[in-house]
């Protein structure tokens, strides 16, 4: 292992290829600089034996200046749980973030800017610059009256992966997010969705403009995976009609209570 200061997290699996959750973890912004991720299939018997792995899947972390500390993960194989575990242990192995005797803890990036590590972040006054309006690419905004469900997050993540691979050859980029129109009422006025859930693709460059998911003449089309796919195909095919944002100014964002608990 080339870089002893970085903790390494290895997934031992009886599958041949890394699962999506592992790819997602290794591409998390916060870990890119601090943690190395590896994948070992059970066919790699010498590595499996070296680490004395008996069951699959097993997640191990190796850290310390001589990689002398080994930890085995015992929680659920779920994205958030794994991420929290890696986060906790990777920082404690770095040595440059030693809390004082009072145990004062600095705010981690997850707490300060949770949207940087979420697969499908919420678009809010605080996150909008990072998530959509200051970066490159188009913003796919899933519109919801209320909170987004895990099922919807999974659907959007799946679509995002599907379209990302299609787009990479074309140099186009799409960012995925959702918005709670029950709170962001001025955006509800701007987008005027015929029904919810719905979606818009927003182009924040040069001129602010967006195109909406078509719910059909009688609102018979629901905002689901199929209609979202159609919307994106239309945008990518150049057939979408974009509507200018009046006055080229974004509506006001809802003022939120800073103490609002993150999901």
C-alpha cells in the first residue's frame, strides 16, 4: 500500500464487481482526499486469506502509520451507515484532527454542507449554489410537495447513473436534486407544475431557463421514472422547449430555520 497515512477500506465480496453502494462511497467528495477504497472478490484467495476473511460481504479498514490498525465493520450494508463508519474511523486515524482535552469537535463537511455528500441533495437557499447554479451542467430538479422518500431517491439515483453514462461521451453533465415546493413556494409559482411530483430541467447558464415534465393534456402522466426519462431524452435530443425565467432573476428562497434537522 503506497500511502500509509490514508486509511484503506476494503470490501470483500462474493460478487465479481463492486456494488453501486461501493462506487457511490468511493466517489463521495469527502473521502476522495482522505480514504482509499478497494474491492476484493472471494476469488482473490491470497488476499482473502491474508486478511483472514471468513464471510462475505465483509468490510475492513486498515489504518495507522504502518497500517497496524485493522477494524471490521459490523453494521448494516447500507450507504449512510457505511459512510458514517468510514468517516468516523478515517478521521480518527489521520492524527491531524486531534480534539483537545475538552473534546471540542470541528464541524465536519457533512454537518456544514450535507448536500455535498448526498446522492440526491435538496435544493435550498444554502445548497443551491453548490448543487446547481454555480456549477456546470443542467440541473434536473425533482419537484415534491413535502419530503422525498427513499424510494424516490433510489429512482433518481438510478436515473442519474443511467444518464451519466450516456452523457459522458457527449461531454454534457446533469446534476440531480429535489425541491420541496411546500416550502419553496415561489418556485412553485415559477414552475407551475400541473401536478406533483413533477420535475424540471433547469439550465442556469447564460440565460436562466427551464423545461417542464409534460404531464399530458389531462394530467394523465405521473411524475415517475418513465416520464422523467422522456423529459431527459427530449432535452438531450434538443426537442425540449425551454422557458425563460421572467426578468432573468431567480425567485426568492424560503427562509429556513438553521436548526432544522437534516434527514
